[in-house]
C-alpha cells in the first residue's frame, strides 16, 4: 500500500515514515527539508504543503503531520493540511491521520497555534463523515510533550524539563517512535474507530491537585 507522510524529514513525521517502511509500505514524504531517509521504498518531495502539490495516484493512507509554530500557523497547520487532504482523498483511501496537539483541546499554547490545531481537530471529524462511504477511517493523534529537536530548549534545560514533567502523571514525555506506533495501529490495524482524537500526553490533561 502507498502512504503519504507530510513533514517526513524530522521528528514525529520521520518516525512514522520509518515505521511504515519497516512494514514494507511504499512511503512518499513531503518536507521543506531534504530527505533524511534512504530506502528504496521511499520517495521524497522537497516542498511546502501550502504550494502546488504533485500528482500522486492511489494514496491508501494519508498522514497529515507537517506543521509550524508561531510562523503562519493557520495558513500552514490548518489551510495547508486541508489542501493536502482534499487533494489526495479519493475512493482509494483507507485511512487519514491528523497529528494535532493536546493544546487543541486544552487551549494551553500560543493563540494561533491553538486555533490552527483546534481547526484541524474539527476538520478531522468532517473528513471522517465524508470518507465513510469508502469504508475509510479518519482519526487524529494529540501528543502532549514529545522528545523532538523542536523541544530541545526545554529538554536540555534541567529546571524547565523538571517543571514540565511535573505537569504529567507519568513523569515523562513520549518518544517519536511511540507516536509512530499509534499512527500505524490506528491507520492499519484499526478497522472500526473513526472520528476520534487520541491523547498521548502521559496524563497531563488529567493532572490536578485535590485540596481539602
């Protein structure tokens, strides 16, 4: 089967692309950066999801991962994601996954980032409604803290890192490989769940202190 992963050169997107390649899928990647994956089953397009998109037939699984923070968030994260999805969802589609953010539900982030990811979450449900006629599913994954280069300024600051870990129940952040495992399960193994958002935040949403 053919999988398209946006934002495939780093972080979560790269981990997802590698997960599918390990399972013998044909993977196509979009990214503003050069390819960081060398595999005969991988084809890379260096481009923005906001620009004119290449003609690619028969995408089975679409992983909408590409995004930015504090840099035209709504144009890229929301409008770009919509553009890619509308381009490549055809009767051939089996699954569409959106990588959103826990902040899409909690509101705890920069304003335009929250708005863009919240929009993606609502759009995911719209897609689920429309592709059900193909027997296809659409779901989203909302990570909390993830161990990526984007978050290195926190991870490498001992004081900041301790503070953010205290905001979780499990006292840890997720790895990119863990997010990739969920993306694979939801898009390949899952057959019945659709229109749902999966939180992977180590219990950050539930963190609360009961004072009596």
